[in-house]
C-alpha cells in the first residue's frame, strides 16, 4: 500500500450475476487487504462474498434509479459511513449516486464497465474509470483513466490429461478448444457451433444457462454432437484451460470478459470476436468481427492448424497480462485515481 489508508464507499446497484459483481467483490476485498477502510452498499444477496474486513450495508437499489426513498436512504448511508471517496459501479449506480452528489461532501469516482450510448450520469463525478478504451467511445468527461480488470494469479495446475479426456469423452490426441460462459444469446455460442462445421477438433463449452437445450439440438442437427461437449457448470476451469489449445470467445457483446484475463494469465492463446477490450489485448489476426461466422470459422481453423506454435503469437499479450491484468495492478491503479481526485479537491 502506498500512503495512508483511505475510507472508500463502493456502490453496486444491481442484483445480477456476472463480471460486474465479481469485479466489485474482488476490488473491495483487495482494497481492505491493502489497509483501506472499505464500505460496500449493495443488495443483501452479495453480503457473504465480502471479507469480514469490509463493512457491508444491505440496500436494494435494483428497483428504480428515480425512487426518492431509495435515493434518500442511499444518501443517508453514505453520510453515515463518512467515506473520503464514493465509488459507483456501472450506469445505474452512477445515476443514483449522481442524484445525491450535490448533497454530499465527498470525492466521487464512477466506473464505466462497458460501452454505453448514454453516459450523462457520469458527468457530475470527479473522475471516471473505464475498463477499456472502447468503453469510453461515447463518454464526454475531462478526467478519465483506463484501469483494466485484474484477477488473482491463476493456480498452477497439474492435470492427468488422459483421465480428464476420458471423463469428457475426448479421444486421446484430438485437439481441444474451450469456450466459457452462460448459455445465453449474448455469448454467441450458437454462432460458435455454426462456425464449428468442418472442424476436426473437440469443442468444450463450460457454463449453465437457458439456451443449453437449444444449443444441444443445434449441434445434433449439424452432425456435431460427437465433437461439441456442452459441459454445464464446471469448477475446474483452469484444468480445462490447461487441456485446451486455446480459448474461444464468440460473444455478441462483452464489458470486460474475465475469461480473457484468466486465459492470458494462464498462458493460453485466445481467438475472439471484437468485443470490449479484446482488441486492446490480442493480435489482430485472432480478433474477428462480431457475428461473422465465416471469419470465426477461418480463425479457428488457422489456430488449430498451428498447434503448439500458436502461443508464439501471444508472447506480448502474455507479458502485458502479467503486468496489467493482475488484481494488485488493478488495485494500485484504482487507488492512484482516488488519491489524485482527493489531491485535486484539497485546496493548496
């Protein structure tokens, strides 16, 4: 930790499950470990995910950003916890905190987690953090810093390759490619299955979701049921990555996909559609347009054909990930923003 600890209040307004919620939990817990006094105001469902060092106040902010009672309770909570910095995450929290900022004496930061056409709710904040350069496409603000999401270094895994292949029904020696995510339309697994036609390799799709039955039917209809394995929810993501030649992301939209970070930190190449921060991190050759099935097919064929030599294209990406996509790097850059905002607000 650089300098004395800060009093920070994190605001999360939704009640969903995904990268945004994971980010707030991991950032808050890490800030507390670094010696900062952290308060989180969020839905009760998230309480148990925060460390005992984090002060948690349950408020359901999910029902309406214009609700006067919710806004009054939010303002009262912020005042009661007396932070030096209030940090709102994503558009809804930014909209609600923006409404009460005129009635607070506090430094303010908001994080823009994905590209949004309407960003007016960020205008009142002292500083905006964005998770990628593409996220700020429609943002008009004088103080913006890019802070990429980061995670704890992945564990080293020692897998029994033959046993894992047998468990998954993948023949010995057959190339394996991994995709991870909820089975929902935004992840584009229907596009990926369409792109898999004519590919002599095995595709693992790890994740639950309502689209699983339809994806299974699609794979069977295309004659791919023996090469596409819909695994459902898995807790062994890093062993699956270790088994695979590379990760594929076929999404129609993403904020900052944690699967990208996990793969790069684990030393695994990635073939992806051009979503979120992907173009910032991957070689151009392995980034394809969104919903372009022929382009995705071509990239997959090329990547599988390169075998072990594919990793040579990703050495710069692996190195940058170790420098910039770790949890410690994310915390350090975020705290630097807090300190800069506080210094600008303090009369000289």
